[in-house]
C-alpha cells in the first residue's frame, strides 16, 4: 500500500475528549472516528487491526471445535419474553419498533436466539456436544460510554454457545473454551489472566473473566503473581484429550475480580511478596449456566434412555473491538503504538527519506515490489513529507518494522531496519532486509 493513496488522517494535536492513552492514540493514528457517543466508524488502518484480531479469535475457536455461523443484529422481543429477560435487561437494551409495530431489539448478546435455533433442529443427545459461535456487532446502551472502543455502545463481540447433555459434558466444553481463550490472547501478545468472576445477568454458577492487567482498566482485581508466569498451551493441544490438568494449574493459583474476592482466603493463600492488587481490562468472559435457558425456552433433547432432558449450556464472549484498545494499553510508549506483529495493520513500513530523489525512489520502489510479491504486508511512505515527520508518523502508527531509505546509506548500498518494539537499528543490504522480513 502506498501511503499517498491510503486514507490515514493522522491528528497532530491530542484530542481533548480522550482520557486514556489507547483512545488518544487510536484517534491520533486515524484508526477510527466517533459518529455518536460510543459509536465508531472504523477507518482503514483501524479496520486492518480489527480484522487481524477477529481472525485470531476465529482460528482458535475453530481449533477448539466451535462452528461459526452468523446471526442477525436485530431480534424479536418475543424471543426474549420467553426467557424472561426482555423486561429484566433494563435500559441497556436498545428497543426498536418496525412499521408493523412489531417490537424488536438490537441484540446485546444471543443466548435466546441460539437456543431458538438449537431447539428447532437438535433432538437427540447423539448430536452433542455442539458449540456454535458468531462474530457480530452488539449494542448495549451503556450508561457511560467512554475510553473509545473499550466501552462503546456498538461493539464487536465473538460469542460462542455450547450445548451438552449433562453437567460433566458441559464442563468439558467450558474447559475447551478456557484453553482456547488462553491461546487466543497469548497469540495477540497479551497476558490475559483468567479470574473467578460473578455471573451477572447471564446467570449460572461458574464463570471466569479474562483480564489484561492495566492501571486504566475498569475492574479491580486480586491475584497471586505466580499466575503471571504460567505456561500457555501450544497449538498442538488436543482438545479431545483431558484438559483438566491445565484448568487445575490455572485455577489453583489465586486470581479473582473484586466482585468475588475473598480477602481471608487471599491472605491465607498468598504470601505478602506475591500479592497483586491492581486494575484490569475484561477482554473476555466464559460462563457455565446449566439449564437456565433450556428450562425456560424448552430446549430439550432425547437422552440415551429416550427421555427428554433440558440441555446444559455455556456462553463464551470475547470483546473483539475492545481488544484493539486493550492491546494499545499494553503496547505503547510516548511516541505511539507498538503493535505486536500478529495484529499489526502492516508488518513493515518503508520510509523514503528523500522523496523525489532518483536513488531513494528507485531503491524504495524495488523493495516495495519485492516485499509485496513475497506476501509481506508493507506500507510505503512515498509522500513528500520531511524525514522528521515520517519518523513521527511511523512511530505513532506503530508498524513493527521500519525500513529507512536515505541517500547516505545508499552510497554503501545500505538501508536501516528499525524495530519499533525496542528501537534497535541495523544497517543491512536490501536483500538482507527482505530475508529478515520473509
Ligand atoms: P463490562 O463488565 O466491561 O461491562 P460485560 O461483563 O458486561 O463487560 P460480557 O457480557 O461478559 O460483558 O460480554 C463479553 C465481552 O464483550 C466482555 O468481556 C468485553 O470484552 C466485551 N464488552 C462488553 N461490553 C462492551 C462494551 N460496552 N464495549 C466494548 N466491549 C464490550
Ligand atoms: Mg457490561
Ligand atoms: Mg463485566
Ligand atoms: Mg463480562
């Protein structure tokens, strides 16, 4: 992508409305634009990151055996009356009436709709276990939308729903999602800690929130520092094997959100030097809720003895759009964003430090063609900005590798390769740069 043809509206000034660094940097880097309180347009740079995150979430859901479908954003109020949540959900729900005076709502979550789909088709325990998910926009009329995409009103969520014949099987489904979440967040360069959590309006009795530790987070959390260095399962993990040892390892070390924090147990189990009390960002939450929805909505299957039983359910959310902000909170410095490679909008950016000069133009053009041909996602800053402005913009938008092409280096046939993450620089030939990035 040539920057001269791209749409990257970088802001020079710090936007006043942004209280936290990720919100500030997303606006400054031209990633998104607020259209109404808590409602954002994703601009090309931001959308590239959102899609990368979405794809990692999708790959790990698929690996764990979940199946993707896509449900609509609008739902019938009557469906929610069946579960009793239409009135219970309160003002966070955006209620809509169509021209025929039918009551609709913009889905804040999908337990009811997926249960309706399930009960229409699945009649026997033989079709279980089943886990269905989608990645779809949600709407919650938050009391205080703030911090940009971290607490939006319209936001992108991955939500999965598991169906099992009994509690033991449902726990196996829960464990699969637990492990898939460990892998998902680790692949994005995040340390997200599973913490015991309250179940809230979803209901049920077993739940973990996945929390990224950050001072700007909205949740107060307590944990044992040992939990910060536990190993995350590799991609060879067998989801049909016994996951209990992994779950036990992660849940036997103290980690809890404020809502369920047990101060006496914390004191008893965690030594003073290992006590961590800080804030965190909830990037995902998993629930086992038993027969809560299948009882009210009559989602029954025939068990092995032929008798109908209500299925045991779980639901599993990931805040896909919130993750964009959460990753920036975890990966930035004073100059801007430092994207982990797995979610970066581009892998590399070529900075032509003397646009219009034959030698740099030729070298940049050649490098750009070569990297593009090899499938490297590369942005080429071919604008006629001065070098200082190009450095600042590249640091701000946070692309992991910067390739500096200036007349001085070219005299010796060298380019400079700068790593945004740690600022290290190397002088390399163009061929060496290509080899490094492919
Ligand atoms: P919060 O406590 O932050 O309000 P929640 O517990 O209400 O979130 P869940 O119902 O657990 O949210 O939804 C699953 C995930 O969706 C959350 O873990 C979070 O990452 C994301 N999410 C929830 N609300 C928002 C929001 N307003 N903006 C962006 N992401 C959100
Ligand atoms: Mg909420
Ligand atoms: Mg919450
Ligand atoms: Mg939650």
